[in-house]
C-alpha cells in the first residue's frame, strides 16, 4: 500500500471512531451537541481541553489495541498530531462546540478499508473505556455513542 493512501486511510479510521460528520446526521444530539437544561453537550463534557484529553487517551488505546493498531502502523509524529487535531475538532463540532471538522464524509473516507464488525467493536470499546476513565456521566456517554453509532453503516459500507 502506498504511504499517502495509508495515511489517508489512517486519518479516516481515527476520525470515524471519535464522533463526527454531524452535519449529515439526523439526531438532535448530533446537530447541535444536544442540550440538557439548555447546556450544550460540549460544555457538559468540559469544553475543548477535556475533549483534547479524551482524544489523547483514546488514541493511546487505539495504538495499543492489536485489532486497531495495524491501521496506525508507520505514521510519522506529525501525522499522528494532525490526526489528533482532526479528532478533537470532530468531537468539538459534533458536541456543539465552536470547532469546525474539515474531514471527509465517513463512507467516502472508508472506501478502501477492510473494516468489519470486529474492528468497529474494538474502536467503540476503546472509546467507551476512555469515557469511563474520565468519568463521563452516563447521559453524556449515551449522547456521544449515539453520534458515533449513527456513522456505523457509512463506515462499514465504505469499507467494502
């Protein structure tokens, strides 16, 4: 596989797991970050710095997981930093924050990947483990997982 293609695939794999493509989703949580008592999900999660910390932990899990780590093999440090920023921006926008996610739509991004339920479940499991580590309340976890779950068909369809 060519390096540029592998890089593009890796970026998209990491981003799907995080939460994005909110503009194309139908749920209210995905379209404005949801509100509880008028407070957007972004604020309830702790804002930008909290999302960055969650992303750092999540990526560490993905790099170490034998199911997901092959998707990240061979990346340079600057590539990992770029992916990290895209994930933070994706989480920020999807939760109603002030960021702009500039990544590709999920189906297009996963066209050349060979992802299946096993890979999806590994990503999702690492995401839940990270949210649990940071003691994200159940309601906020459910909202984030709804956002992520709404992308599953596009991600898996794009991989075949």
